[in-house]
C-alpha cells in the first residue's frame, strides 16, 4: 500500500487547507481576546451559526471580486462568529475585531 496523497497536490485543496488554517488561527486569537475557552460547549452552536453566515458572506465576497486570500477569510469568519456570539448577548469589544471595514460592511449587508 502506498501513502500517496493526491489530494494534497491538488492546488484547490491546498488553497482551502491554507484558508481553513487561517480561520482556525484567527478564531483561536479572537476567543483568547474574549476570554472564552476554545472547548466551551456553547461554542458548538455559535460555530454552526458562524459557518452559515461565513458561507453566505464568502459567496458574496467572491461575486464582488473581493480579495480571497487566507487572511481575508479569517477576518470574514471572525466578523461572522462575532455576529453569532453577539446575537446571544456576548459582549464583543470593537478592539477584538479585525480592522477591515470593507469586510465588516459586507457581513453587515449580507446578514441584515
């Protein structure tokens, strides 16, 4: 049996892996800034909501020709996770959010 990772050589798979890694890093830092444990059981539902928000926002960003790099994906996800958390009363300090006004505006518009 060979251990040939054909998926790992696919450029689209490699790109998505870098996007997911950026999202994970951004989420870890965001939760740390909020003082929320990454294993808090309440996060499962928040993450599900954030993922749905992210998928809608990511599609809108792609349609508009916005930058699709991994840092943009991480920032976009954080705005979506922040929205999910704030919907349930979690206070989100503005300083904990990414400084990308264009992405914030996109999320606000898509999720209105």
